[in-house]
C-alpha cells in the first residue's frame, strides 16, 4: 500500500496495460504486406477466402469482447451479423445502392436491432440472457 492509502498495481500488470508500440508497428506492417500480396495474386478464389477469413475474424473479436471482457454469454451473436449482411445485400441488389452507401445504412439497422434487443435483455443475467439471445438468433 502506498503512503497516500492507494493500493499499488502489481508489477506485471502495468506493463500489460501499456501499448507496445513496436509490436503494433510490426503487426501493421505484416498486415499491409499481406494485403499487398493478396492484391498481387489477383485470383478471385484467394480474395474470396481472405474476405471470409477477415469477416469471421471480426465476428470472433466481437464475441471475445462480449464473453471475454464483459462476461455475458450470447448465443444470438451472429443474428446482428446476419441483419447487417441482409440489409446491405437488399439495399445493393434491390434498391441499387452503392456499397459505400449501403454499408453505413446496414450498420445503422444492425445497431438499432441491437439496441431494441439490448435494452430489455441486459437486465437479465445468466441463463435468462442466453435464452433471450437464442430466441432472437432464431
């Protein structure tokens, strides 16, 4: 305990909280080289697989935030992904919106659906929250 009454953080904790600038720069460079390599190949199949891998990586990051950091269990996590994907596809195909116009609109529709479900559901805990998210996902 410090002299002012506050508890000093553990020695290993302070280094984990600070961002590691060198590691971030290396990760950014590796990602930039990977994107350039994908563009250089030019084959549609490789680009398709890379797009799917990145989409599923985004889903897993969102699930990690929800379960890992917040401690909430949601089995309807992919429902919001589906709402955004279907909204973007319907706007682009049926209403002839450009991708860059349909993207923010699909994000907004998915966010509104999340708020509509989240306001009543986040008052629940444990199994009840799981059941609500499962029902919404179905």
